[in-house]
C-alpha cells in the first residue's frame, strides 16, 4: 500500500485530499498544527485503519516513521483574515515548512507536490493569467506575507528539483470553494454565505467590478490528483476560467439564498487584485483536466452544507481562535 503525507490535513482543501487518497486506497498520514484547520473536518477518518494524524507544525523539524511515497504540502493560512493575523507564521510555513518537507521528500525518495496559489501573480497586468507570467506583486504590502511565501515555495521547490533531482510538482490554485470552508475567513464565498445566513447585507469592497473565478472543490482535487501523477515539474494552473465580477456574484448569492439583502460597498483593501482568471490550456493538454461542476450547482451544494450546520458548528466556523495554537 502506497503511503502519502498530507500537510494542512485538517484544513478545507487538505481534508478533501485526505478523503480522495483514502478512497484511492492509500495509507494517509495527515499533519496539521490546527492554527486554521479544524479536526472536525477529518474526524470521520479517525476510525479508519489506513489513516493517522499528527498534530505538528511543519515549520519545525518533520519526522515520519517508515516509508513515504508521496507528500502533498498544503499547510498554510489561505485567507486574508488568517494571514494578516498571523503573518510570521504564514511566512514560516511557506519557507521553513517547505524546506523541511523537501528535505523529508529527499530523505524518503518521495515525490512531493507543493500547493502554490494564483496570488503569485499579484494584481496581474496579464489577463487571463498563464503559467509563464511572472506576476505583479508588492513584496512589502500587507498581502506580501502570503504572496511571497508562495513565490519562495516555488523557487525552493524548483531548486530541489534541479539540484537534487527531486520529483516535484507545483499546483497554482485559483479560488476554490465547497463544504468545510470556514465562514468569515475573509474569502468572498464564505463571507457572502455567512452574511446571507445571518440576514445581513452583503459587503462588496471597491465598486464590485473586480473579478474572480471560482472552482468547486471536487474539480480542484481531481486536478491536483492528476498533476501529482503526471511527469511535469513546473507550475500548473488549476482553476475555473469562468470569470464573474464580485458585484454580479453578490447578486447571484442573494438569488440563491432567497433573501432580500442589499449590497453595501466599502473601501477596497490594499493590493487586492482587480482581475483573477486562470488560463488552463496547460492543464487541459497535460492532464486532460477541466472543471466539470458549474458554479450554480457548486454554490447550491456549498450553501446547503452551511445551512445544515448546527448552531455550535456555525459558531466554530465563524470564531476560530488562533492564539492557543501559535508556537512563537
């Protein structure tokens, strides 16, 4: 049985990856320090023989006993609210954490896939974004702690690939959504969902003309899975190219939820990208992959998930306590 280590396993995307690899017959080792993750996302796996969990910060030395065939590095805050609250930890997991896991992959002779992000493109001057675009990033702005952590991840990963001959893969993830997202984490979809569930007006930053492209989690996981087993070491965009303005998207949410909320406008945060749309030609050619879930279908599934949460679960989703998990 092949063994895979998934970091950030208790997070939104990491937990779905654990599910997929269990389904595919792997022995899954999940690792998370629970700064932004939640054990509830993976508690259904604890009873399984071929799942184990380590509560550990990958910014510290990482040891896993026995063989490892694959490593998927998904440990990192991924939303503005999270990484602005814990900027140092965000930089450390992208730099020290990635270095530790690359070293582990080298020692175990394992293939490693690194989770990068569309944020490496910054506020792009090229649209849609292709993998050969170098980006437009403010290194010292508030979002720089996340953007530069991910850009460094890519650099050190390619250095290990070229210098050590390590088998590496890099996925550039565009906005992904679905069940197990945390409400009020600063990203567009959970923010709108949370406001809709509470009967509040929907907050749009700027004039709402900025665009995003949303990929349902099942499609994202499928793209990541195919990339891991490809023979391609350079970055690959995995996302949905169906672009929509934030204002139009807010109106979609109001229609979906059947509420009568209004849209209110606030000042646009510094360095918030005005356009975000992946060019997925490479993924289509290389992986035979493209999204299958339409936004209307995916949003309905996501909203039904949030509606089905108990009051306690909603509270946990909206009130994550970072402080008790931070190791300074």
